[in-house]
């Protein structure tokens, strides 16, 4: 058995769950999420115990893989509608900054033009200061994908460390050319 897949997903109070027609809907204080799951998986919601269970039909390779995946996706949905997910990005470099224009993020990161990025539905972007971007939302995949897209605009370079990085990310630094006398 899958160690992850066989664990039930606890559903806290204040979260509504509905399972029907190959889909799971989860609704909580932070929003609503929907997941169409694979036809081989069986998802059951136990109203009394307030938990979601995922079962697989057999031990075929694909079903073993889908078992843990489906359970993890459901756990992320429940966590997302209760606590939400957050990614923080830091901008490093002289003159590099971000600003908000309505719902869009405008990045000034050393190119001739400023780059404008619009977050997907359900994802909010906030600037705590011009060099810190906070991306929040109930859907872990959307939050992570948008954070990756923002970072991709100008990833940190290894010589001076300029660019957009995740908060706490260690950038491997390289030593530049050193000119020595002699020759």
C-alpha cells in the first residue's frame, strides 16, 4: 500500500466537501476548489469522521502512482481553503523593483521595457516593499506556477546575484575573471 495514499485527509470544521461524478469540490473560508480525479481512483467522504479517503482498485503501477497523487492533491485542497498558500519573492539589484497597477504586477528588472504580469484567477499579489513580492491563494499549483513565471522574467545570475529569487533561496555564486600580473 502507498504510505501516503492510505492515510485519510482530515477535513476541519467549516469546510464543505462534495464528491460526485468523478470530481471533488472543497469549499472553505479562503475559497472554493474543484478537482477532477482519475477514473480508477475511488474517493469517499465520511461525513461522521469528517475525512476523505482514497482507494485504488489493484496494485498496478499506474494505480499505485495515482493513489498517493490523488490523496496529496486532496490534502493540498483542504489546506488551501483553510490556511491558503504563499510564496515570497525577493528582487535583488540596483534599480530593480516591482509595483502594482490595479491587479497587475509591473517589474522593472534591467530591460528596456517594464514587464507586466497578470496573476490568474484566485491568486492575489501584494507588495510589502518595492523589492518583495508576496503571492497568495488557495490553489497551491496556481500560486507556485505564477511565482515560477515571475522568477523566470529575470532569474538570479551567478556573478552578482541580481535578479528575482524565492525568499531564502541560496544562489550559487561564481568568481569572475581575475586579472593577475604576469603572462
